[in-house]
C-alpha cells in the first residue's frame, strides 16, 4: 500500500480542563478529498490546526506523506521540533482559513508570490510570473495588481487558494472556506475547490456545505464532541447514516 497522504493517530487536545479532541484517528489517501462535518464546537477546526501543528497535540501524532509533523522520535519518545523546523514542514501543507489572511499592503500578485520568494528563494520576477499563472488557475489573472480591499470576499478567498497552491503542498486544508462570504459569492469559491479536487490534489475540507460535500468528497467525516462518530462515502454518511447522532445532525441541516 502507498504511504497515506495524511495519517492522524490517537490525537488528543485540551484547552485547560476542556478536552476538545478525544482520540481522533483518520487516514487520508493521496488524491483523496475528505469533507469534515459537525456542529459548532465539535473540534473540527482544532483538528485541522493540529495537522499543521498550529495546535500541538497533547497525545498522539500527525504524519503527512510519512513525515511526522511538529515532532521527531528520539529513543522511545516524541520530542518537539524547533519552530523553524515546523515552519519548514508547514510549507508542504497548504492552509486556507475562513478569513483569507491576505497581506492588505500587498497586491494579489504579491500575496501569491511572497511564499515563493521567502521559501523557494525564487527571484522576484520569476515569482511574479508564477503568481500570475496561479491567479489564472483561480480565475483572477487580470486582478494581479489589485489590493485585497479592492477585491470581493470571494476574490480574496480565491487569492488565498492561489497562495496555498504556490508551494505545491502535498495536502491542502480548508477551514470553512465559505463561511465568511456573502451567499452570492460562495459558488465561485466552491467552483475553484471543485476544480482542484478534479486534479487529484489531496484536500481536507471543514465545511458546512452539505451539498458540496456530497458532490466533491470521496469521504465524509462527521465529528462531534471531539470524536469521529461516523465516516464513509458521502452516499452512506449523508443518505444512510448508521449513527443516531449523525442522523440527528443531518435532520437539522438538510
């Protein structure tokens, strides 16, 4: 069997006395699209943040393409890597947040070019050329000189996706990528993610868009109260859920 694109094993995470993740196990194959559903406060975003070590698991581990993230094995124990080493690992894990996180003082082109200059050491001219190519992939090649304040929310999120693609990551994480958008702008962002999915890019998407999950995902994961309650093909989880908690959740959102 090929090495999983993403492997999460027995991951626990607590904030003070509140245990948010309670032993999560998840394996994602190369090229697989996984949609993570669940109510607010269920641990979805925290799980995503443990993948790129923005949150350090209290127990368990995460590996991307066979490489442990944020830790290394010394003897029989896991030891935390330096922040510099973790930042280097994060360049191989794309992350698209709810709130775009673009640099407001940089144009769309420069927002996409910045990681190429900083991490791949590309000359500025070459980085700008590549940035325009990536903006073209998200339908924004003509808006390279626009600053974020001149772009709609949907356009800003598409710039953020282009930036996530810049370093050719092995996995791209999406944390509710449409939740901050006006309803009429949701479709343009989902269309870009849909095209990405069709290219065989490994995607893990926390979303509340049930119809989109049904259409695009290979696997749907339902998480509640810090544990994976149910997972499987969309037709099984969304149309024929086995667990009462899954049925209860879907009855309220469908």
